[in-house]
């Protein structure tokens, strides 16, 4: 069983979780539970940094959709950091993930989006 690296850093409004390694059928359920626990009811949403993710299968894509739906039900948002050259960028693009989450190239791009928001 492969286990992705998970690093959490706390910001009350936008907790950040950095993942690394593979996200697949072998680890998606415990990972999903951990991501759900990372977001308090008082947070605006979750920033998921996928910059170091090397593999993402369809169960990983479904996890992102499920997480976005659960956050949306709580009036929260999901934001993904996925560099242009990332191995998984094309997978997420083909899966239409941008329809459920803001997808940015890097954390600086995320900060620019924050400044532009009303």
C-alpha cells in the first residue's frame, strides 16, 4: 500500500494541506478522512497543494470532487495548487476539476486570486 505524504499547516481561514507521492485506490479513503478533518466549520475552505503528487488515479479525482461537494455543502471552497508542468495537471484538466475548485499554478497565483476577490 502506497502512502502519500501529507503535511498540514494551519491558517484558520484557509488551512493548507500539501500532498506528495501517489494518490490511488490503496490510500484514497484514509486520505479523504484526513482531509475532511483538516477543515474546521469556521474555515473559508481548504487549499490542497498537489505540486508534489506524482500519480493520481480516478479514485483520487473522485476524492477531489467529493471533497469539493462536501465543502460546498458547508458554504466552503476548495482551492488546488497544481503547477503547469505537474504530471497530474492534464488529468485534472481532462476531468474538469476546474468546474468544482479554483485551480492555480502556484501559491503566489493563489495569493493574487485572494487580492482580486471582493
